[in-house]
């Protein structure tokens, strides 16, 4: 668990790097593997750190998957909007299995936009499944936990909270 907030963005990223290295060094395979919720302003390194962590886990022969939240939400919305004539498309169960299966999953850039109850419940269900099965999930967002609660649901914010996820705050200027 991390201590108090560090005031320098550079020192904060160094501290984050050290914390993530510890997670990888322990192979995240202890009795209770921890997931990670990375949040903060645009361009502060959340996606870069998530990709680096996923790469490390893939090198350790973990099954991994990367998805942008926008693409995953688009898939979920298409299920809700399509008609009976489109039976050959993927079902909700098939789409969710795609994201339930890997040992480590990154959901990158959980967006600020409001979502339907169907999409919010689908994300909650996916996170629940991954928590219950002790699968590692890495979520990045520009939203803090209270903002996730406002944009999605208090239930999703609770699932992404400290009982199940290590929250890591990024801050500073856009470095892109």
C-alpha cells in the first residue's frame, strides 16, 4: 500500500514504478492477487504503465488482454441496439467471456461519458467475475473513484475501491 501523496509528478511516477515492480516481482500470484485502478489527468502515464505491466506479465507466460474501454463499451452497446436479424453476431456471453478469460486484463481509459444501465451493469458484472475468480484487472481512467460513482454507479466505484484494487493516482502536466 502506498503512503501519502508525493508532490512531484516525477517522484510520483518513480514511486508508482517501484510499486508496480513489486507486484510483478511477486508475480502477482499470491493468495490474493491485487488489481490496480490508475487514475489522473490525461497524458500522465497511466496507459504507458498499464502496458508495461501487461508486457511484464505476458513475458511471465500469463494470458493477457488489452482493451480500450471505448471499444468494449461499443461492443456492449451494439448488443443492446441490434435486432433479431443479426443473430450471427457475438452474444453478450461470448463478448464477456473474451474479457473474463485472461489472467490479466487492462481496461484502458474508462471514459467520462455517461453510460446506459445495461453497460454499467455489464462492467460491474465483469469486474465482479474477475474479483471472485482472483483475476488481475488493471483499469485506467481520468476519473477518480467518486467520479466513477457519478458517471457509472456507486456499485462500480465500490468494486474498484481499496478492498479489491490498489488505487494509484497520477498527476502533473500532459507529457505527451
